[in-house]
C-alpha cells in the first residue's frame, strides 16, 4: 500500500518555494516602480567610478586583440614623431647660423666695440612719440636747455651690465645668484647657443663669454645638454618630443683665493689625552651661480637618484632650456623687462580664466533650477 504521508491539504516544499519566489518577484516589481527607489538606485550607480582600464578588462578577447594592434600602430607613430623632431633639430641648426650674425652684432653693440648708426638705432616707441608731441609744444629755450643737459650726460661704453641686468630681472636666474657672484657676472659679455653637428647625437651647448677678470682665467665657460628624441622602450607612449637627459659642465680655472663655489671654515679640535686644542681649516661647498658648471650627473647605472637630487637635476634642465629658448634669442627684451611683463600678463590671463570658470561652475550648482545652462 502506498505511503500517503503527504495529504492534499499539506503543501509540499516545492509549492512553498514557488510561492515565495512569486512573492519576491511581486515585491521587486512594486519596489522598482517607485520613483524614489529608482532615483536612489541611479544615484548609487552614478557614484560608482568606472575607469577606462576597468572597461577594457570587460571586453571580449577578440576586441582586446584588436586594441593591441592599435597600440602597435601607436608605437610606430611615436617613432615617426621622433624622426620629425630630429628634422626640427636640423632646422634649428640651419636657422641658428642665420641668427648668429645678428647676435654677433648684438655683442658688438653691448660691449661697445661698434657704435650703431643712426639708422640702426632708430626705434619709435609709444613713449618717444608722446615725448615728441610734448616737445613740439615747448619753447626753443627749453629745447636748448635739454640739449645742453644731454651733452653733459655721461656716455659709458656699450650697454653696461647688460647680461648681469638680465640675471637680476629674471626670477629663475636671480634665485641662483649670490652676492659674491655679482662682481663676476658684471664681466659677462655674451651668451651663445651652439647646436650639435649633423650626424652627431642631439645636444646643445651654452657658451658664457667673459672679459678678462680677477676671478678666473677662462674666457668661455660651457654647459652641454644632451638630448634624446626616441620613445622609451619600456614606456613608448610617454614620448612627447625631445627631452634633456644629461648635462656636462666645465672646469673653472679659478685664480688663487677667488673660488666662490667653496668657502673656508675654521674648526677647533681638542686632543682627548693631552687636552690641547688646535685650529684646522677646511674647505666646504658654497652656494653660487657658478655651481651651474658642476652639475649633478643623471643616473646611468640603474641606480635611482634621491628626490632632492632629481629635483635639482630637473631644475638644471629647465634652466638650460630657458637659456636656449628664451634668454639668448630675446635678450634685449629681458634686459628692458618687456619679455617679463609679457610672461606675467600671460600667467595672469590664465589665472583669471580659471577663476572665471570656477565661478561659472559654482553658479551652475546654485542656480541649476532657476536658470539652467546648456
């Protein structure tokens, strides 16, 4: 006889499970129809950060394979870009030869070896135009007095302290100069940029030309910056053009007692046994602009530099680039301060634009309902 322990009135486990699932589905449907619940869920989903890399990880293998093919193409693009910058360097070398006669004449005017002609010295600025208009309205007597005063003005040779004034005007350079450097920099007569020869590794040399002085016997101090214009094998996508990778200075032949890059200190030592005291002298490094010609070396043996050394090296590279790109080509404008004013105005415009954009963002948050913006 069959076992009828489960009667028709007692529901089975499967029936109870079915009813439970049905009830849960009904409850879920009711909840999902609630606007408040949907809004909260959407807000939660929006708060979850989705990075591009996490998205790529979810793609099928076939798509990832095609992405790898695109990266291969990107590496080839980087190598073509490197060739482009090599040709740009060749163009810089070519046009540097065209600029040099003008820079040589600049040096002659600065040092006073050559006096510019009236045509060469003619320059119409707004201030001069205003002075001319005002001068036309003045009496002949006042004009004669001015001419007499002008005749009594001293007429120094060339443009005194031309390059030293540039050092003082430019913050990036003045921060390097100490008081004991100033008398030496007053003897600086010219700064030149020399590009590497065709077929040689990409580099440039800064030449600092000095007149005879009481501090060192060198007539020229040099700083060579070595550059690289090729993608890094380990990280080819970081390539953004040529970069300075190392630099070499030169030996300064200081005259006796004139080396400003070191200072002598006196130190007392006491003998442990006898108790006698002696005074010794010791030379230690001294802060000076002329340490610029004894730079840190970039690590080439696989050992990484400490953070301070990396910062110092990066600053050195930045200064070398600034000399090459801005100071040497536009020296007179840094002497007069016009180039500095242009740089400051550009920075102020950028800051003003950022502030204005931030204000707009705040306005969007405050007035989003009252005054929606597209």
